[in-house]
């Protein structure tokens, strides 16, 4: 901690990129006045893995495997988002049954992701008994996912044109049992998270993101909805089976006349979304149509079709953290000409700036985690020149983007 020589009460406090309160590497620089945060700057870029570069040297089916590993929690989100873009380019019609199975898996992933986040939030608040309880409860969803896909993480369910595994009648009782288990726990979970006096003191009125700031900073997912922004890709731009279902953006209850956009509201939205996911999965089970689960079962034949595809498209999916987008451009060759990923956290990181201002040093960990950040999803590129990292201005990035677009269009 270093003292600013111009202001005797102002200090610079660096936190990260490795810190026990951070689950992934990111560098924060806080300007503090005593215990209060005056301003903050942050710098991601420590977890870049070159996924897009590798993807543009593989065929689309191989990219599915790679895209699922962009994030360990949102695996099916990234593989599905990529598949949706490719399916648009190649004019592939996904079987309706496959769309319903995709939706079921997405909502199971939302349940386990929100429970994982809730446990981490409890841990950051020092409530470790609640952390252990929440992660114990989360195991039920992971066990169910494993029974359907064969693995708890990186499910390998998505194929371009459908899904690789069906949900049979013999699996429905296990799904129904899991849904009933969570229905019975929801009231208890809401009580321990929302009615506990310590949780209220630590979360209500802290880490506020106003409705205006959420819009100006382009926040997405529960981070935006907790501030009253009614946006959800599942409702606004339905994909998979969501167009057949009753899905609406989940907003926090109007306890004070309008959403506060604080940590407490972000907890509330995620708990309510677990209840929504249970209802969506039940709707899918009740209306699951018969039929095929793949547009084309033979991979060589599928690849021959994809190799001829020439166009560009954007896939959009509502991930547990918010809107995820994949841009894909294909030019008649086996590897895509371009593949760009915008994960949910990329849109939410700037929300930290207003959340931190005026808060206590002790509240930094829970504010960081309140947006459910995924740094490895976010880091896409680092430019190294002469052995040192280089920051690019907005004008330089714009020029480079235009030059690359011209180069790809030739």
C-alpha cells in the first residue's frame, strides 16, 4: 500500500492479479481515502489462451470441443452459441426435439452455475457454513447432468445440427426427482440468503449499479436485471425451444418501490431464476416432442456441407451470466475465416467502476463476485511488442478492425 504524496489521506491499494479473494487473475488498483474507495481501475489480460486463433485452424466440429472449454461453468453455452452461428450460415434446420433437449441442458447449467455463485458469495461474506450447504445442494444438478451427458463438466452434448445424446423415458424420473428436490429447497434457500440479518447488512445498499449506469455500461444478465433492466435473450430473441415456452426477464421484487441494483438484488434475481429454470425444464419435459436429435448423423457428410458454406452470422445465447455472442464467418474453406467470442463477463466488467465508489475496503471481495465474473471467458487478446505488453487506443483498435475486415473481405 503506497501513500499519495499530494493527498495525505489518499492511498493506492493494489489487489491482484493473484489474491485470495479473487478466483481468477485480474489486477485492481484502488484509490482509498481511509477505508473508503474513491476510484478504481482494473486490468484483465492474465488468462488469455488463444482459443480463437486455434479455432481458425480447425474445422467447425473440432471447434465445438474447443469452444466448450472457454469456460468450465458455461460449457454448453459457448458450444451452443457457436453452433447456432454455423447453423445459420449453412442453413441447417435443427430437429425440434434437439431444441428442447438443448433448452433442458441450458437450464440445468443455469441452476448449477447460480448455486456455484451463491456459494462463492457466501464464502466472500465469511458465511462458510452457507457456502458448504449451497455447494452440497448443487451436487444434485451436477449428478443429473452426468446421468444425461456422461460427465459433470464439459458435457459434449452439442453437435452442429442437434445434440449428441437423447433424453429417454427412463431418465425422466431422475429429472422429475431433481426438480422436486429443488422446489422443496427454494424457500429455505431464499430464507437463509435474503432474511438473514448479517446478509442484509452486508449486501443491501452496497455495490449499487443504477438503472442508468447498467444501460450506459451495457451490463447483461442478472447484473442488468437486478438494476431493473428487463432484458433476456431467451425472451427478446428466442432460440432453441424458448419461443414455445413462457419465459420473461426476472427482476427483483419492488421492496422499495424500484430495484436498488445492489448486491442483495443480484442475489435475489439469481435465486428467483433458479425457480424459473425449474419451471422451464418442467415445461420442456411436458412438451418434449418425438423425432430425431441430429440433422445429419454422419460427421464426414456434415463437414462436406459446412465446407461449402459461405456467409457470416452471430449466435446469441442467454448464459447464466448474461448474453453470450459468437461471430462466425465462413468462406468455403474447412476452417472458419473468422471466429470472435464475446462472453457475458466482457459486458459486465465495467459495472465494477460505479459499484466500488464510496464502498468500504472490506466489501471489495463481495462486490467483485457479485457480477459473477469469469476472467478466462473475457480475456481474448494481449499484444506483446519488444517483450512488453502494449495498450492500444480506441483509434488504433478501430483502424486495425477496419484493416482486418478489408483483408477478410478480399
